[in-house]
């Protein structure tokens, strides 16, 4: 990185990345709500579909723009983000001219990785093979694009210093992930609103299950990281949150709450995505083998065990297709489709929403107990200083959409279309996050920081007790609960 770049980044910021993420996330969210007024303001945003023919990989988010080519949709998406984020760079006090060049490289390299990750032979899940007319795939879902982006970033960051210099002003993984989390709130809101029709018992059982799992998982992972691997609190908190709660979002939020160095949640996030893929490949087939008589237990288990949203919902979908088929053959029972995956989604939504509560609790603990420098009574301003502000945006988007779903259920269809468009931007911010995480991750420094030990903690905790405690809790709350019979 050049001296000029360092000097530029060391200038006092006019605005923090935390607040900028709130502004950008809410801006995109509000534009998407144009569907309520009969408009389609963001319908042109590009989406990436699982593909066998590259020509079908890119599509606009809205059918109203069906005549728009995928390439043109991608170009419009790039230009929109370039303008919005360049203005954000100005608010941060960055060099805007340099940022435009840097962001262009980051955007297109990241998006190419996402397209590659959506190739059917990589991304198609087992229940999708027939629709793509293929006999096999790696079953990784389109989240494989995040892994490819991470690998590409690691290659660039460790072996292409000249390219890193060209992109340095736009290497801002925390800004991208925080903006994505703000948008995620609305997407989770519509998911929850659509599930309001679920049986009350399923909703209540899901809430009880995640609270219990949260308290057990987090405490155990934190204890093991501190006691047996001698990690500091700075490392143990995001690690416990990432492994036990909701992966990337939880690691970033709790890392911000305790003011951890950026490298800490970044390293945890990388491990979360890699291990989520492993779970996605293994757990649905275990569920089919042993839980086909308890389908709702299987659905809840996927929500409690798999740590990223996309992989969790995909694992619920795969489990549902496998279990419905086996139940029909072995028991002659044909359940209504949708309930197993809906249980997975419901449990996962509750987990995600609780991130905000946990971030606030940790901000208070760190201010009042861990890093209090005197005997003075803790002030609200100290908690506010630690609290990750982007969580406010996340909660705002979630609550707005939930209120729409509860009081104006006739608008849920429009809200779903709106959040589908906003969520397309969320995916783009996520893939840029993982590419830039790779760029800032130096292999030698990662090893010195202890990524090998982090991975070992992850393996021990995930396969040693998290998966099995999640299964036990799912059985406790969902044993005997069955989906309706089809027809």
C-alpha cells in the first residue's frame, strides 16, 4: 500500500463506517419499498441464478424488467453501487477518485467469483439435479461463490501486491458486511411475516429452542476457547458467537460490540462459511437416515446446527425432499411440503434476530465489567459508544417489515418482492466482503494470529457438541410434532 494511501486513510473520518452502513442499507431498503406505491425502483438489480448455460446466469430481480439483458442489468447494478459507495467514500473522508477505480476492480472480481460459484455442477443441491438435467454436483449452493471469492482474495492478497495497491481504497470488508446485515433485517422480516401462518406451537417451540441453545452453545465455546486454547477475550467472544449463533453476522456484530480488531471477526467469518458447507453436505443425509419419522425435529436441527442463513435454509430444503421421499416409501405417509423447511427458517430467523440483543448485552458487559477503568458507575454513553450502530439499521428494517406483515397482511406479496430486490444487493455486499476479507488476510500473519488453533476449536465444538446438543434440543421441543398430511 502506498504512503499516500496510508496518509489518506489516516485522515480524520467525517463519518464512521458503522453509521455509513446504516445510511446505505436503509437507503437501499427504502428504495425497494417503492413496490408498495406501484413502482419498481430497484427491479433492474442483477441476480445470479444457478446455471448450466452461462447466458442464463444473470437476470433482473423483477419480471417487469424481463426484457433487460443480464449484462445490462449487471452494468446498471455496478453503476448504482459505484455512485452510492463513492458518495459514502466522500463521507468517510476517502479519496473519491481513487475509490471509483478501486471499487470497479473489487466489484467485478467479486461478481465473477459469484457467477462461478453458481455453476450447477458446483451449486445445485441434490433435489435440483433433475431440473438442471445433470447427474451430480458438489451440492454447495450458490454460497459457493463466497468461498471462491475468499480463495481469490487470498491469492490476490498474498501473491499480487501490485493489484492490492490498485484496490486498496475499496478494500473495506467491514463496511460491506455491515451494510449487508442492515439489508438482511428486512429479508428476515418478510421471512418471518410469511411464517405467521405457521402453527403457534411451532413458533413458540422454535423460540424456546434457540434461547436454550444460545445459552448452552455460547458459554461452552467461550469456556473451551479460554480455558483449553488460551485465547484472549477479544478472540473468544467473536469465535463463540460465530460458532454458536449465526456465523458471519454474529461474529461481526459481537466483535464490534467489544471493539475487537477487524482481523478477529474476519478470520472467524472465513471459517464459518467453510464449515457451513461441510454441514450442508453431511447433515441432511443423516437426518434422512435417522429422523424421517420425526420430520419437524429434522427441520429444527438444520436451523440450530448450520451457521449461515443460505446454507441453513438449503439444508432444510434438502432434508425436506429426502425425508418426504423416504416417509412415503417407508411409512406410506405423504406430508405437505414446505413445513420442514419452514421450521428450519423459523428457527434460523429467531437466532438472527437475537443477535441484536446479544450485541447489546456484550456492549454493556464490556463497558461495565471487563474494561471499566475506575469505580465510577457505568454511563449509558459508554454502552452507546460500544454498541454496533449498524444493528439499529438491522432492527429497523426487520421491525418495519414485520409490522407490515402483522397489520397489513394483504401487502406481504409486495413486501416480499421488495425484499427480494433489496436482498440482491445484500448478496453482492456479501460476496465483496469475502473477496476483501481474503485480500487483507496474509497467510503468515493469519498463522501467527492463530487461525490453525481457531479451526481446531471450531472442529471440536461443532462436531463435538454443537450439532448433537442442537439435535437433542430439537428433539425435546419438536418430538411428536408432525406436518399436515398432503391432500
